[in-house]
C-alpha cells in the first residue's frame, strides 16, 4: 500500500503539502472527455478505474447482517484551519494525532473533503452532499469514513468550513484563529455500513476500507449549492458495480 500513498500524494487529494494537481499526474475531471467514464483511459496509472472490481462509490443495498464493532473516534481539535481548493473538491487537512480504532486497528485522520451530490447511494437514494474522512494506518492502508448529508437545516460545522472556502482551484489558506473538530460533523448515532472499495478519484486505487455512517446529518440547500458552485458543478463519481463484494451492516 506504500505505493498507493505515493501515487495519491501526486494527485494532491489525500496528503498535506502541495495539493493542487498542476504538474503532477494526468488531468481529469467530472465532465466531458476527462469525465469518470474515461478516467481509466486517460493514463496507465488510472487503469484500475476501468479494470478494478472493487471500485467506489457504490449503491449500498443487499446488506449482509454482521457483527460490526463500533468505530472508536478519537478526534482532537485541529488548528489553524488548513483548507485547500484542489480543483476537484474542498479539502481540510487535519493536524496529526486524531485517530479511529476499528477491529483493534488504528488509523490516523489525514483530511476530510466533500462531494455534491453524494457519491455513495443507499437503496438508490442520492443525498445532497457527502463528506469523506480519510485515514491511514502506519503502513499506509486507507480507511474512509463517509458521512451523508440530507437537505435540511443549515449545518453549523459546514458554515465554519465554508466561511473560509478558497474560491479558486489551487488556492490554499491557513486560518490561524479557527479551530475545528471533525467529531462535530458525525451523526450522534454512529452505526455504519462497511465494504471494501477504492479511492473515488484517479488513480482509483483499491484496498480502501469503507465505512459509511447509516444516519445522515443535514446540510441546507444553500450550503450544498455554495459548494457546488465553487467547485464548478457536481463532483460525484457515479456508483460502480458491487460485483462479489458483501456490504456489511
Ligand atoms: Zn471523496
């Protein structure tokens, strides 16, 4: 999985540092000839986007009852707020020291970012927005916690993030006097769906543990639209075939 991290770092989506993809990797997007249906053809490095059998996102359905242990969230505050518009999403890079533990396995929170509308769907239902909390263990294995946002009352956590959203692709800000805690983005009841998947952006690397919170939180229509307009349209990869994978609950 180490090679995954290195490749991903070049896309600028996962790790701190130079977040804009300029100069690294092959350009990709969400529409036209650089859109999701062509990702696997854009570069040899993206081949698994097309050939992979464990791709994300998925439609969550046909569930397998399982004895999933709770995710233990140990998120500390992060400050200053380190936020970047990488041209594909708005990403907040998280200060070191925040973790989740699941199945006695600990993953460090690296960053969270957003998609409108949601990437994963549940029984065919799409949500107004989805956030991805991206974690890695000490060997570079990735675990993503997905939070679904349904349209409803404005979300104060999202307000705090959007207040400093960089408007231009490649723009990065450090806001000294803002403190965030990603715990404030989680639903209060934290049961989840679990499946094996991939990054939802090129290079679409597989071997990612996915945990999607069952209970949505809310985002207002205006908040979702504000994000969508800054990013320049929808940034959701369509759902991918589930193939032989079980989806656990
Ligand atoms: Zn994502």
